[in-house]
């Protein structure tokens, strides 16, 4: 680790605070201790220009925790995300280490040398894709452009704008694509079986023109606005447009993906999808009478110990927690592993869940589906008013072995707290 400028610590070279405390500390509210227990990513608003001598070089910034004014523990890797290109204001990210619950205080310090970049994001210009890795391990690929159709699959199922593969703790793929029996299912995606414009509905989920539909609608790439990587996270921000009949743009889609550095082989991946209708009379919905659609993680249909568990707290519970948990021995992995899907508490109609009796599913049980999803908005349609933006946020927690319910509750608490925090 690069040596720190200790004189800066003594001089309290700290810029800004989430709470604007008198010592200008970066304050993280971990009232239940959940963020520290799961090593959650956290951030605070900062202004590097307020450091003595002007803005420090972002790659040399670290954070240290303070208790009673004294530094506790080792410096932590930090990553600055500017508000705009070249800006000294923005958010500083780091991974919260274990610690006492309650308000935790941190300070920015500078190192003599830049820190190592543990995560990388490489753009494949030919395929219009971004590959994120942590060291030698693959993390995910975001396919902005069209993914080639494998032999034996109808070429009409060609599509892009999704994550595939999403990798597990040992670099094993945990998502499926172009399966023989459901060739339209794809990795981690966000698409709806009903996309209505005026009086006509088409199917973004199924990709190709289905029986009963007069045409199709596709998500097509527009631009990659940002690809970034550092010691805390790597990510991509891309723009797509939904084209009616592959001609008329009806919805702008902006997707933001952040994959965070792993801790104890556990990794958080955040996905945000923003939809803005470009024309009047647009709405989206799930499959009628089946409810599926929206954000979905396609699992391999069969592998040892495969199971999807759904947890939804009853109405009136406070807080009302909800999650989906895929577990088993993924092909190519070194042992049991899993993925928790969390839906943001800020999403419309939270908590969402499949509304179907497919396969005789009992209340509270997840249906026998090949994908993991909260199935929003179910079998109804919701309008997308022209010019207004709908924001949907999801977090994936990829882990080895098994998790206790208490650990998942901690992960839920950490995400709920992050989405409610100021400046996010």
C-alpha cells in the first residue's frame, strides 16, 4: 500500500460531510451495523477543491475512520466520482469495514502514490460490449450491441442491451442465454412483454414478432456515455432507444451498472434503469395472466441443488423486507454459491412479486420459473407519460456458500439505507 501523508491526517484534511458536522467528517449512518457487517459500498458528497492547496489528485485519495478524533484502522481505498467531467465536486466511494453500529466518521487523506486499480472495464468496440473484471476474475459483460445468435437458434431472436454473462465468486457463469427451450430469455435483462403505443401492443421481452402481434419493438444502442473503473467499483452508463418496428423511437432507456470490489468473495452489483417516453400514449406491462416481465435474471434451468426462494414480509410490517435468493452449485463453480436479488424500496409498488398460480404455486412460494424476478408491474399496464422518467433500481449480491437469513436482512437494510441516504 502506498505510504500516506500523515501530516495531512494530523491537519484534518477533510473536505465535506454528508451531515456537515463541525469537524467536517464524512459521516456514514450505520444505525444497525448492517452496512459494516456485509461490507456494503458507501459514498458521501465531497469537494476536492476545499483541500488545502486545491484539489488533490483523485487517484491518491484514501479515507480513514476516526473515533474521538483519533484514526482507527488502516487507510481504505476510495474512488472519486465527479459530478461532471473535470469537476472537483462529486461523490467519494469506499467499502465500509466492520465496526460499531451508529454514526461512523471518516476523513479524506492523500497517499504519496496512486492506489492500485483492482477492477477494470474494457470496451469491446467490435461487439459494442463492456467487460468488467477484478484482477484475473471475470465479473460481468454488458452487451450494448447485438449478441451473436448461436447455431441452432432462430436468428430472429438476436438482441442486445443486457448483462451476459454474470459471473459467480469463482468466475463461473451464473446466468444462461439463448437456451433451446426459451431462446428469448437472456442473462440479467430488463424488458416487458407488453409495450403499448397508442392502441397497439408489442413484445420487447420475446424479441421476435410473436403470433397475434403485428410487429415488434427492439432496444437498440445509442451511446456509451461513461465507462469507468477504479479500486472500489467499475461500471458503465449507456443509452439505448426502443424502436417501434425498428424505425420509430418511442422510449429512451438509460442504464447504469456498477460492480463493486468483492470482500470475502462476496460482491454487490447495482443496476439502475431509467425509462423516458419520447412520444405520447406509451405504456408497459407484464405478461397478461402470468405477470412475468421487467428486471429478470435468467438462471440455468437445471443444476445441482438449484432453488429459488422468495421472501416478502406481510403488509403492515415495518420495515417491509423483500428479496429473492437463487442458490445451488452453478456449472463450473467450486462449491455452493448464490445470488440475492434486492429491489429498491424506492421502486414503484414496492415490494413486487409474481402474481400467478402457475404450477399450483402456493402463496409465498416462488413459481417454477427459470428466471429470478420481482415481476413488475405484473399483469397490468402502467403509462409512461412523455418526457417523464421512470427509475428502477436493483441490487444483486453474489456470494459463495450459503447465507443465513440474518445476513440477507443485513444486505436488505444496507440497500434500503443507501437508497434513502441524501446525495445518492
